[in-house]
């Protein structure tokens, strides 16, 4: 095992928005183990084609914030 500190990242994308719209959202939380919050973020997506796209945006934002 590495002696480097470990972090846990939880992220989630939201899709679909109410029928007739194309928006969604995303969010993430970065925790230093054993649970101290080190960062978080949320955002809106104006045009989302799929749940996978919303999830990918959430993961991308979390990784950018963690680096």
C-alpha cells in the first residue's frame, strides 16, 4: 500500500429533466478518508443527450477539482 493520502470521489449526473426539456445536472463530493470533505461542486447542463453524458460531465468536473 502507498503512504500517499487517499481520497474518495462520489459523482452523479441527472438526466432526464422533466419531459419536453433537454437539461440536466451534475454534482460531486471529494472526501479525504476517513470522511473529511475536501471539495464539492454542482452544475447545470443545458442540453443533455443521455444519462451517460451527464455522468461523464460529473466525473470530469470531479477529476478537474481533485487535481
